[in-house]
């Protein structure tokens, strides 16, 4: 069974998801300019995922909101240092200590088909381990100059295919990319002197 790990995130034009101190005032100010009823596809995306996996940095920010925003949706908080989830949160919120590979294995055991990966560092570690399937990035027309980056160092290039891109009248630009897997089929084969018949040809 295939598990899809999707990213759905907003960044400044210079690639930051939060200021250095974690604040997202610039994003909240931008969201305040969005016409009522427009959510840039967020509700549909949330409805399409079985669970949300977030780094502890994102969890910390979400805890500062007045209300828990994810309802009964399973949320897995990934941390090496947190010891517990506050008791007032829904029972579907779980604390995990694991690598991206261990987390995706657990999701597959649960029968999940699509995970929402959230938080810059966590997204980077899933990308590094080749486990992100799709990214939807909404670019907010602001430059922050510094902050917490969406992307970071990679051991190798991650090739992407553009699935869709749209601009909104209020200045956001949203692009969805599929990660192109480095499979043998996508790697060009060197020419050979005598071409061999395709594998599916009856012999
Ligand atoms: N612009 C947006 O749409 C958007 C979306 C999401 C979040 N944000 C903002 O981004 C900030 C959080 O992002 P962030 O990049 O600082 O942190 P993050 O990815 O949410 O969390 C990172 C932390 O998770 C823990 N962790 C456990 N396993 C990990 C692994 N395999 N890889 C990476 N981290 C792992 C580590 O802390 P411990 O092990 O010590 O717990 C790590 O420091 C918040 O300010 C939030 O508001 C913005």
C-alpha cells in the first residue's frame, strides 16, 4: 500500500515559515487580507489526509492558539525531548519519538494513506530521507530577511514536477509539486551496442 506524505505550507517570498522567535504575525496579517470564504484549498487538503505529523516547534506554536485547530483528526507530535501531551488535548494527539521512516511505517500499520507533514525541520528531515511525496507551497508577498527556513541542506537534489500553480488577487501564489522519485525508470540508461528486447516482449 502506498503512503503519501504531503506538505501544505505558507512561506515568505524569501523562504521562511516563521520569524527566528517562531512568530507568524506576518502570516496572520497576510491572512487577514484574504476574502471571507477563501481558504486557498486548506479545508479540502485537511479532509484528504488521515493524520497530521508535526515537529515539536510547530506543536509549541499551535498550543499558543486559543483553540485546538484540528478537531478529532489524529495528530502525531514528533519530539526527542517532550515527555507528554497536555491532558486537555483530544485523545487523538500522540507523542512519537522516531525517525521519519519509523513514523511512515507506523502510519502504514494504521492503514493510513496520506499524511500531512508540518514544521520546517520535520519537513526537511522527511525530504532528506526521501519520504515527501508532494508539496503545496503558498508564497506570501513579503520578505522577512531572516527566520526559520522551510528548506535546508540536502545530501542530493530533490527533483520536482509542477502539478499546478495559481495566483490569487490578494497576492498569494500557490504551487503544488510532486517529488520525482529517483527510480531506475527515471534514470537514463546508457546506450548499449545491441538493444535488448523490452522486458515485457514474449520470448
Ligand atoms: N508558515 C507556515 O505555514 C507554518 C507551518 C507550520 C509551522 N510554522 C511555524 O514554524 C515554526 C516551527 O517550525 P520549525 O522548523 O522551527 O520546527 P518543527 O519542524 O515544527 O519542529 C522541529 C523540532 O521537532 C523535533 N523533532 C523530532 N524529530 C525530528 C526530526 N526527525 N526532524 C526534525 N525535527 C524533529 C525537534 O525538537 P525536540 O526533539 O527537541 O522536540 C525539532 O527541533 C513555528 O514557529 C510555527 O509557527 C509555520
